[in-house]
C-alpha cells in the first residue's frame, strides 16, 4: 500500500513538472514574440509585454518559475537587442510579487478578487526593480551603457529623490499597463473556467 502511494505521488509530481516545463516554454516564447512591442523611457526599453507575462507566470506557475521565465525572456531580449541589462530588474521582481500575492488571493472565491494578485506586479517592478536599477545596476554598469548613463545623469542633475520618482513614473506606465492586460485576460478566462486545469500547484 505504501509502495502504491509512493508511485502515485511520483506520477503526479512528474505530471506537474511536465506541465510546468511546457507552460514555461510557451510563456517564454510568447514573451519573446511580443518583445518588440515597447517604448523608450530614460534610455531603457519599457516592455509592457514582460509585465503581462509576469502576471500569467506568477499566477499560473508561482514565483520561482515566474522568475525563471523572466530571466529567459530578458536574456533573449538582450541577445536580440530588444532589451538591456535592465530587463532583469525590470522583469524578475514583478513575477515574484505576483506569485507571492497569489498564494493569498487564490483562496478567494470571486474571480475578480482571485486574480487581483496581478496588481502586485507594479509593486515589484516599480518600487523594487526600478530602485535597484537606479542605485545598484546603473552605477555598476557605468555610463558606457545607454540607460545607465541616463539614470546616472538624472541622479546628478535631479538628485536621488526626483531621479527615482521620475524613473518610477516611467516604469509604472509599462508595468501597470501589462498588469491590467493580464488581469483582464485572467478574469475573463477564469469566468469561463479554462484556467483551473492550467494552474499548477505552487510548491
């Protein structure tokens, strides 16, 4: 009996892993395909599509896999020239905050509240990612990198407070847009019951 239970759990774990890998590959591919859709802000490439993907990956897969997907998309964007080193702090924190928030909101019954975790994305992207970019990544990369040069110049001319607020505003435009699109998509899909088979248990 114990042996049977062990193999049952092993089979379920294997299926979950296969589902996670397949869904991660699909979301990564989608993120790469829509990566040209963005706009410039302070020399860095604002990419609402990344935040849309963060919402989907954080809710459907959890914070760990969401982080992996953000790294994959960011790396490919950098290699293709559609992103910079700031794709990492601009993508990873948002996926983490959405995944963590969904651990709480997934217990809520109303669909519009269940997927409200999507709005945690700007908290990670704007307040964590942009702050790290301005005060850590930009000084480390130096003025040789375009976005870093702009950020460092704003630090000198505007001071840390206004330079940070200016960066927050720009990143919020991208992050909030992607979060809203993700929330609307998940809410509509959730009402039709198509998400339950897709959502993987967050381990």
